[in-house]
C-alpha cells in the first residue's frame, strides 16, 4: 500500500453515483478521517459494490441492510415489516411509505438499491444459468507521477552496496487490476491485484508479478448454509470487542454510524493488505432463529523479527526497499473462531470466541506507552453481545474478556420517542491490560484498550427542513498514550451540526467540532510537560444541483489549535467543485479548485476529492498552496468505460515537498490516473 494511505482514504466508489449517494459517502469518510477511525480501503467496499450492482430491496436480509450505515436498527426492522405486510416495493417512491422513513434517508438509499420482483433464493445452482446470466467486470488502473521523488533517483552500484535502502527497487508507477464475477447476488468471485509505486514487478525480489493478490469466492443461500467464503475474507461480530477486520466509523455527525454493525462474513476485494483473513468461513442456519458461524485463517504476515520474537508489526503492505523485504512474511498467524447468534422478536444475542496462535512470540519494542501492548504467542478472546427492544428503547452492547480475564465492555441505550428524534447514551470501559489482535470499535484512543468514556448524543428534526445533530464524549485514559507520558489523562470531544435541506437540489450544513486532549509539549530544552491541547474545527458546505446536468459544491473550513507553552496554530481551506453530464453524450466532466493555508501538519484539513472508480480519495492539505483536479469519464455503449484524472498541486511557501525518500525537489506536483473498465 502506498504511503498516501497515511493521509488519505482509498475506498471503493462509483464516480457516476447520483449526487445524494456521493454526499453520504463523502460525509462519512470526511468525519472518519478527522476522528482517525477509518484506515483501510475496505471502509466502503459494500456501498461501492451496491452502487455498481444495486441490492434488490425486496429480497434484502437484515444482515444486508445493516451494511448501510445511515439506516438505524429501527428503520431496518420497519423496512422488513413493510415488505412482510404489503409485499414487494414496485418503485423507489414506495420507500416513503415505510414508517419512520424521511426524504433525506430515502434519497441516500436510492443509489444503492433496486426494486425487482422476488425470486426463489434457495433453489439449486445451475451451471448453465450461471454461465449465461453471470456478470463479469475487469478494471485496470495506472497512476503516473510527473515528478521524481528522492527514492527513485539512480545511484551507483557501490553506493547501493553500502546503503541498499537509499533507492526504491521498482518503478514510480502504481497499477491495479480487479476482476469480479457475480451471479444473482448468490455467487461472488474475483481477484484483486496491486503494485505500489516503488515495488518491483516481475523483477528482482518479486517474480510473481503484482506484490499483492486478493482472491475470493463467496456463495449465498446454499440451503442451510447462509454464507460460504473461501480465500480472502473479513469478519465482524457484536461491537467488535473480540474481532472486527471490517471497519468502524466511530463518532460522526450521524448517530446511526456510531454503532458497529455485526455483519458476519464478507469477501475481501479491496487493496487493504492487513485487515483481512485468509482461509475459509461459513454461516449455517441451525434453526429459524439460530445461526452459527465458523471461520479459519492462516496467513504469513509482515513484521520485524529479532530471533524468535516479533518486535514490531508492519501494517502498510509496502515492499519497495531491502529492509521492507526483510520484514515480509516473517511470521505466521493462525486463527480459528466461531459466533453463535440468536435473533428473536424482542432481542438478539451472540457469543463470539476467537483463538490466535503465532509461530513467534510477539514482544514489541518497549516504550513507556505500550507497557500493556499485546504480547505472547497465543491469544484467546470471548465476548457476549446483546440487543433488546422495549418500545421506544433499545439497549445493546458487548462484554468481552481475554485469556487472563481482563475485560472490555461497551453498552448503549437509545431512546427514539418518534421517528425523527433519537437520544443516545453510551458507556465504554476498555481495561488498559485487555489484549485482542483484531478488536476494533468506537474509541478515542484508536484501540480497544486503556479507555473509559461516557457519550451522550442527540439527533432530531427541528423543522421540516432543518435537522440537528449534537454529541459530547467524555473520555479518560488510565495509562500513558503515544506522545503522552503521564498516566490518568482525560479529555472531551464534542460536535454540533445544523443541516438545512430545502429540496433535493439544494442542501447545506454548518458543523462545529471541539476537542480537548492532553499531549506532551516541550517547555525548555529537553524538559517536557503534559498539557491540554484544544482543537476547534468549523466547516460550512453547500451542495447544489441547479439542473439534471450540473452539480456544484462549495466548502469552507477553519481549523485552530490552542495550548499552553505553544503558539496558536490555525488553518483555512476554501474549495469549489463543479460537475457536468453532457447529455446525450455518455460524457461526464468534474473540476475542483482548492486554496489552503495552514501553519503546519498539525492543522491539516481533510477534503473529499472525486477520483477514479474504486479510488475514492481523502487527502489532507497543509502549509500554503492551491490544487486543481479534473476528471473525465466516457462510456462506450455502457460496457467500456474510460476515465482520466489529472491533478496539479502548487505550494506557495515550500521549495520542497515531503521528506526522506519521498522528497520532491520543487513546489509542484503533477499526477495522471488512467482507468479502463470493461463489463461483459
């Protein structure tokens, strides 16, 4: 994976989605990046798949509807009840007839669903029908930089013999291949392959072609087998306190995304090279309300090994230098897990157990803040998750324990007096000594460890066209943290957002975020002290669609950091985006311009940037400069789609860009992306 992943999201996305579909993905990604919650391309993999092949809502299961983060649990139940009582929906207008469905949520859902008649799902698979009606797709992309980084400069052989890590082994191009096959939402098969810039391709230390491959086969509804997955897959159960190799959005301006959804077993078709399992998994319907999942994985993983000990984990997937190849596939990770689930009329209960075994002892390099980091060769976790419905109240949560009996717990109480209002209270207790290699859930510290917190949130309609979202999160860290040498620190994270949507063609919001969090700062010389830092973020966004051809978006954002013993830092950003569909030609052009001015990296501002198919990006902007991006998309008979993206960034106060081997001598960056997609 390229270093861009440290400051940008790469998630699946379809560039031709209706404007409302783009907005929901953009908002979720924007806030997730600000919270540090999303760090993998798999974040919106499901939504991207549904944008290409919409889900037939008339045959949607509860598990499938849970994959839409903007749908509440209550609304999901009401959709299923409507289908049970009144039969299949015929048009998208029928969504508004579901109790509790508002126009904004319906518009968010429309790009990802279709309204076809129901078909028998448990009938046997017929090879002739599969070959005849199966849909295939091949996507190829290349990213071409028109600049030279320090790591791609050629050096003499003698120089490289002394320091082989002075030069990247491969070429400066990133390229990607994705093949997928789908049949009637019952069979999914595919292969994703990727080579990052600097990684060798059919040469040197890599003779197998691409550096990363992700094959998968996913089958649905094979009689008692609800799901069968072979190859690379992801799993997510309960609130993620035991295992979640999927994603967790964390705290955003939509309270529905706060709750980690137990989505079970899913294919892994993204280029995230760390957060997945490799092996086999199955979900079996035992009885009407009982299911059991079982999964097994064996992976060779990257890390720094010293003798029989793993001293650091390598999660970026980069293999461009000699030292990076030395850390490739250095240890084995064997995992076995299961999940037993009961889904009743008034509640849901699940029991998850996972056992990890490494072939080397995990003993991370000692640091003051990682005294309780996972250590050892085998890890065992068990968790009980629950959800109870009592009229307008929903009580849910999970309690988990590791093999030493150390506990992590999360409990949520939600009250919805009417379909337009919900109150949320959440408590989380993650013991500093709790250890799980694959736990991922709502947190301020980024891990399910060393955190106690109390959260309260409100989401309501003030007027027919005005909605309000607000939350406050009070957190406490019992032990030390990275860049915090003092134990027992605390802080607060708050948000206030007003949305105004007078029509489908026009909507806007203003959002204010406040965060107070402790951090070490240098006072004099080498003397450091832990003091609170205060962040303010103010953002205004206007989305406008004057007609069927044009879409416009304006963004203005301000970021400020205050703290004792340090100067105030601040940043500004203004952006304008315009898109046009040239009917009747199958041509779409998008253009964006950005101006930014920030003190440094600490006051960076994230901004959604329309990109290629399966290449949604969320770069961070810091220092002072301007950026222009243009996208061109042309479809030939709707089977062959060609896309181009050209970007130019110019820094007004920098003579160089980046550091180390990624250093660019100059103040300009020019990039070209080319992508070809063939459907057959």
